[in-house]
């Protein structure tokens, strides 16, 4: 079976379907003369090298000019040309009245009747003009304001439907017998160009092969999907989910503290997002504080982080799109994609985030709904961690996705009065969470989604996630590779140094190998208050100062030739909690340590946190400590596969300039460290062994 460039299998086509596709390419396709576009089945495009235009230099913008080729004997519509095996994606029939594109404003007006649904892939801004719609469990009406939707096929696509009937949601009489009218507007966050950096994600914004779509303007940032032989994964809320969300989203028995647990791939993050949208879209609006304790697949931060966010409006975007409408309250870098590596520090960070939630609520004088999302580790030590987290949060409601009755019995205290909810896990039954589609499960693995999240994070522009969905849409820049981005230069020696310490978590590294162990890795940018004499880092540095003073090496220490700076030996501390305690340490983001200039005593950092923002923290009296954990850095962040220079390196002409990558030259792997280590073990027969 052949596979596409993104490793997804193509559905086989019958001979009749192939003939009809050839007729479609050769025959003329009439375009609509009105303001409504025509239905168009998407054909496979031929990829061309960067800078070249396929199809003989002609650009296809989705509206083809009539051809002079003879028409078929029996005229067929574009929708009828689709394969007989095509399955319905949207329960929507386009007419000249219910789907109108305005070329002047570049907006599209859509009108829905009750029972109709529309699946839209891409990036768009939706504004309800009359009636009400539901999308990703959020209910929007004319008073809700615009909402930005980012819907790639890397995860389940949301479905737009009419909201349930309500006396408050009246439809304008001018709209006839339609139940909801809304506008779609183009937005561009920059995420559509992620394929320039990593080709694995090049097609997440494109419909599947031979999908029947509705096209509007030639530069639309979204596509409405109707039918496809390979339907994408769509988000269908199961009845058990809907009833649980309705119960938890009610304003009765508020405020609530909702604890969500379940096994891996059970749909915890999707359920938490749906519940958040259902609460924040209510009128009057209610705020949600989201405590994310899943470092492997976080909802708003890069991997290996736990965080606390305040959310005041629905979020219809994947995790790698950044928290555009979520306010970051606090975050911690635990250094691993799972709490199993350092459970003590994981619990300390979770406790600090929960205390921050309490303090924030007291300062504002209100108690918003708290949603706690946990990781999928529910066996062994993972169950013990859940028990500790339940005692910490004291939830009013506990949600268990899937078969977790046994888990509840062990993690809930006997005196607990928390209400228990047991909706089905995603992927079970006819409809369920984020894997509910007849086409199968998610097209990407959790490891690939972490890679996408990391790539998007380091290409995000400063200021993303300021908290407003109606602000500028652009938030990512994939126009140039990170290797072409000028790094921030931060000194680690002398009186004006910025970096006061560097460490590798839970690993003893000789002082002279510090830079070798941290170069070309992801490090956390932690802030420590300089006047906090009780902080372990400050005590460590103070002891180093005293030692140098006693040895008469003050000048050498300031020049960076000796002393503790910038190295902090983590093996001298009792775990990460003793080195960078969550209570006294602030994590502002991640950075890639691109290189070190030992002559001038500077490190080169690539990070989405701007220079002005970092300097503002320094002016407040904070010191920067870089901590390397086990964050995985995608090879695409280090290798510009498009550039001609990298093509020469692949042939071995300049391979010495990329010591951290391996290349295949003439069938042999080259590069520093490319050879396989062969360990010889003298295994002897029993007769050869000494007696």
C-alpha cells in the first residue's frame, strides 16, 4: 500500500471513480455566476520544490476557468463526480441562499436549520448574527462576540450546529425559516506555514483527497467539508459526555472544584476543554481556572510543564496554538514528560499552583470554577499520586473517563463527599470524545503532537496569548528557520552577568563538561529573587562567593575562570525540590541554548520571551537560572532542511558544521557520533568456562 508524504494511507479508488476523476480534470467546470460559490471536489495536488509553481506554471486558486474540452455525454455535477464510497462529513446542503460569499468584505454568511451541521477545517473567526450555534460545547449567540477557531486535522475537527432552543435565542424574522445565521471571516495566525519547518505537518490544513468542499474566495483560510472517502476525525459529543457537562456546567452548587482522571487517550483534555467552553459561554459569563497537571500533553504550555490559567471565553484551538484567550497565572517546569521521574517535585509544583489559585480567588473576592486535568498514569505510583492530588484539591466533583471505579475506591478518602461522574472514555461507542469517527483514531501519536507543540512554541511571536480573541490573529512566524534567527546574548560572567546559574536536573555533570551537556538542548528559564537569602540557589552562590574570597580568587570568579558560576551541581541537592523549590522559583518559559561564547562569557538563547520582557524581570531584581531537564528537542528545530546549505551538508561537503545530526552519504551514516557502539561480551560455552 502506498502512503502519502505524511505517512497516511490513501483509500483505494475503483476504476469507475478513477475514470470520473479523469473526466473531471479534462472536462469544463462551470463556476457560479452568483455570489455563492460552486461545490468543488478537492483533487490531489502535485507538490513542487520551494520557489516553483506546479501544473506548468499555472496557479490553481480553487476557481478554474471554463475549458474548451468536449463535455461528457451525460452531464454530471461536481458533487456526483465523487466516489460512491464517499461518506458524509457535514449534514449541510449548500444553496444560493444559505451560503453566500461577499467578495467585497471577504466574509461568508452561513444559514443553518435545526438538524444541519457543518465541519470547517482551517482558521476562521465566527460571529453569530441571529439565533445561536454550538461549537466544541460552546454556545454562541449575537451577544457572545467574535470567536477565533483554529481547526487543523491534527486533532478532531469541531462541528458547527444549531444550539438547543431557548427563549433567549430568538431568530430574526428576516432570516426566514433558518434557525441560526453566522458570518465566517478569514484569519491567519501563521500556523498554516508550519510545514515549512516540519513537512510531517504540512497537510493538517488541507482536506483529504477527493473531498467535496465549498470554496469561497481564492485566499480563504478555511474550507467547509461536505463528503469524503476518507472522512477526517470529527468531534462528536456522546450523550454521556453531554449529560455530565450539563450537570457540571450548571450554576447550581457553585463554586465547584472538578477533578478529571482516566487512562491514557481516554479524552481527559478534550472533556476538560468542552466543559470549560460550556461554562465560559454562559450568560452572564463565568470564569474558569484551569489547573493543568499533565506534563506529557499539556493544554496551553509546551511539554514538561504544569500550569495554572484563568479562562474567560471559549477556546476552540489545539494546544499548540497557544493560550490566546487564557491568562497565565503561574507555571512550573518539572523537566520530564511524566511525573514518574520526580514525583516529589511534581507534587510540590501542584501544591504551589493550587495555593496560587486560592490566593488569586481571595484577592479578587470571587471563587471561580476550578478544573483539574491530570495525566493518564492511574496504576501503581500513579494512583498514589492521584490520591495525594485529591487530598490537596478537595474536589466537589470527580470525573472518571472509562472504567475507573476501582480507581475511585482508592484515590477518594472514605469521608469524601465528592460527587462521582463516570462518562464513557473517548473512542468507545458510536460517538465519543476526540476519536469519534468512522475513519479511525487520531492521525498523530502523542509523541508527534508533543513535537508539534514544541515547534510551534519556539516559533511563536512575543505577546501571544495576551487574553483577547478579538485582537491581532498573527502569532507565529515560520518564514525563517530558527538557525537564521539572531539569538539573545546573555552574559554569565562579570558584574553585569544575566545568567547566574546553570544546572542539569538530577544528573552529575563535571564542571568542564557543562556546556557540552547543555548546548543544543532545551532549558527552562527560571527566575530567583536576588534578595531572597533563603533560596537554595542564592545560598549556593553565596557559599561560592565566600569560598572564592577566602581563596583570594575574587578576580578569577568575576572573570568566569573559576568559582561556582555558572555551574550549579544538582547532585549536591536532595532532588529538584531542594534546588529550585516551586514556592520561591518562577518559570517564565523555555529556551534553546544555541551556543556558548566562552571568550566573551556569553550564552546564545533562542526563546519566544522577548528581550524587553526579560530585561523587565531583571530590573525587578531577579536572577536567571537555566535548568536542563529531559525536554525533547525536535530535529526540525536544528536542521533547516529547505536551505541549499543544508543540502550540501547532506552530501557530506560540510558535515562538520552540524555535529549533532547524522546524514546518510553513499549508504553510510556520517556525522559526529554516528557510528554504533559495539560492546564485546565474551560469551563462552559451558565447556570453555573455568571450573
